[in-house]
């Protein structure tokens, strides 16, 4: 551990003493989750400070119905599916995209939304369906390729939008009240796009502090320190410790892309259910690029494994090892739930970094005193 | 998957840029950062630059990425 981290931990211990109570903080971003595990921050925190993982892994919160729909489309002779690699192994009702590809479906892994454009140009006789996942960091790229398709009169590109926005999920978690959350460590690169002003409703409506920090361990520690200090003074507000990169208003060019191509829509989050205005749907002017409209998709319902507790993990209600499948039936090699599939999933991070047998006392369901 | 990785712009023209990530050069789209110029450092996510960053911040992030192995530069879709 470097000297700066030691100093920040000392400050955090003093701040937590001053807070004088148990504090439960949620890291919203999957990258924070992995970094906090990897660096050992969780085990170094003061006894009265606990970090829980939130719904910030886009793979983990994609509802099964979207996986089922895209697998159904992948079975068609006139369709190519393109998606980010993390989505390949997410189990749907009848298997994963990886399994569909092994059975002959044409499914392509892309690293950039522009890969879907390239596929559409290379395969003019087929329709390319882009399974588009991700939060505000990723969604502007989808908007950009839709505009590029329109500009170049490319008609065989179609988007199945699973894009989601972060703040409505934070508000929904607080409104549900299932898990005690005293403050949020907010994602850095999402906030590059949306700006830290976007978290003001969390403070205004629920009086919970929000601090934006990058994913490096010292940034995470600094973010936690600012959160605990705010809790100690009972003056919740939005703070940013990722200075010089994040601003209050976000990236206006990225936001303009989002506003031009998408409209807010109600969408279903795995574990959280339907949340109003938490999804990004293609605006009516771009309907011909919308896979739901183009193929007349009926998204149906989810049929998750009843033993899988990913929903509770995503909400911070339980730790992964409280799931009966964790580490036995559900492992990174044989994932049953999406939190074990994604490298940023909480279950995958626990499996990789958590020492066997180590358990924390859950502060969920009113455990914070 | 919201991770963005810093790189230095070595070419920039017409909304496209070539960005150097510690020796790996990739073509990226600059539609969200139209004001960047050759020599600037940017954060790149899924083939798109999302903001300019200082060289100091970029190098600090690279140090951490190199230590942790969190980010791997993969061949990118054109």
C-alpha cells in the first residue's frame, strides 16, 4: 500500500469515528466493484464502514427477456447479431448467445458499436441486429451509429436497445427501501457524460450524499472519505473528487447524441423490476432502426432460475455467498446468473478475490443503527 | 464495461483520430470530442473518445491499469 492510501485510510478511520455509527455505502459502478475487491479496500475499511455493490454492471441488469429475444432473432437466416463480448455467455431461457453461435447462429462479438456498422455494410442482404447494452458511457456510440446509418442510407442495421440510465435506478433503490444505503460512490466515466449535477435528485429527494470518484484505489478511498465526512456532518450533497475530468454538466456532444436518437422509456432491470424512464428507446424518427419495431418483437417475461439470487445481489440485499448457487453450481466457468458472467459482476469479483470462508455481517433490511 | 482508457491522439482529422495506447495505435471516433487535437490525451470507451484528460491524469491511470491488468487493448472494429 502506498503512503497516500495509508494516509487516506487514517483519515477515513477518523471520519468514521466522528460519524459515530455504522455506515453502509453503495458503489454504483462495476469497475469500482472490481477495483475495490482487487485492491483489498473492502477488508481495510473501518469496522463501521461497509461497501455494498449496486446495479452498475450493465450485463448484470439486462433482463432475460432481451437475451431471449435476440437469441430468437439469431435463429433467423436473414439476421446477423452483433454484441459486446460480455453478453455472449449471459444465460437466457434457452441458453446463451455463445451456445446459439455454437449451434450455427451468426453472432459476432464487437468491441465498438462501429463494428455493427461495418457488418451491415459487409452483409447488405442480411439485417444486422446490434444488442446494445450499457449506461450513458456506452449509449452515445449507439446513437452515433444510428445517425451514421441514416446519413449513409444504410437500411439493414437494427438496434435492440437495452441501454439504461443510472440515476433512476439509484432513486428506485432508495424508494424501495429494501437495503440501507447511506451514500453513493458514483461512477466516473458515466459521470463524464452526464455530469455530476445529474445526482442532485438523489440528494434532494432522499438526502443521501453522492461522491464521484475514479476507479483507482486512492480515488475510491478519497470518495469514501468524502462520503463518510458528509454523513458525519449530516450535510448531504454532491461532490466530485475526480477533478479535471468530470464536470457538472457532462459532455454536451455526447448528451446531444443521446437526446437526438433516444427517448426515455420504462424498462425492466434484472433484480429491480420495471423502473419508469430508466431506459433509452429509439425515438420515433428512428423507428426503422429499432429491432423491436422492425421484427415485431414481443419481449415477453423473464424466467430466471428460481434459486439464483442475482436480483438481491444487484440491489445490495445480500452478498454473493448467501446465494445457494454461488461457487457450486454457479461459477465463472458455469455461470447461472449474469453477476457471475461479467468480469465486472459482483459474484465474479467475489469468486475471484474474496478469501474462502470470509463473510461480512449484512447490514441490509434495517441493520444499520 | 463502462471503463474508458486513456490514450494520446497522434492523428486527428474529420471526426476520426488515431490514438496511441502505450504503443498500440487504434482508430477511434472523435464525434464526442470534436475539439481535440494531435498531442492531446483522451479517454476512450468502446472506440469513441469521451473527454480530454491531462497527461498527468492519463499517465497515473495507465500506471494503475498496467499494475492491475484491468484493461487490455484489443483489436478494434474499424
